[in-house]
């Protein structure tokens, strides 16, 4: 789940390419929530709250929620692949990976999350995180099947 559309045609093409590859292995869908427009009347906190309310409307009981967050746990690609394999056996409903808007997540979304995952100690634009994450998800699928995509 992501907030807003991916504006860059190049990033969007990359995301769509990896999403189609992922769908060869598992059902995968990117849910785009409407962008909450920033204005002088809307504080960062109010924007995070509005985005959070939209996110929480999509999530149901039993769903497992992973926030892509700079303060989350870091993993190698192989560790991520093993973690996904474990989740495929233990998560009772849907597995959500959530990319927040430019200001991150509301306290309510943090409270609902089961865990946080960081792609790097560096900060990236939230649109680029979408591309990096879809590539890593595809890579994880190929690692699980010993396909010649990932090289240590």
C-alpha cells in the first residue's frame, strides 16, 4: 500500500515491471491511496493522520502489517527472502507492506503495525522506495526458488 501515485514515468515503469514478475510467483497488488494535498492549512501531523485513516480502513483483523520505515529492522536480501517464506506459512490473512507519504506514518498506523522494515540507513524519496521494494520482493522470490538472479 502506498500513498499517492508514482509521478515519474521511469520509476512507474520499473515498478510495473517488477510487479508483473512478482505476480508469476505470488498474488501481488499495489494499492495506491489518494494523495493528501499539502497546504498551509494542513500541518504535517494532520497530513499523516489523514493518510493513516485511509490506510487503516484497508487493513483488517488478522492482516500482518509491515511499515517500510527508516527506523525498522535491516536485512540482507537472503534474510528478507527467508523472512517472507516464514511469513507465507504463518500469516493468517493478508501481508501488507506499507510505504507512507513524505512525512511518514501517523501514531495510529505505528500502533497497528506488526513490524517495521528499513531498506537502508539512508533516506530515499517515498516514490523510489516503491521501486527498491518491488525489486527486493522479486529478488526474494528468485532466491527462494534458487533462480539465477541474485548473486552473493
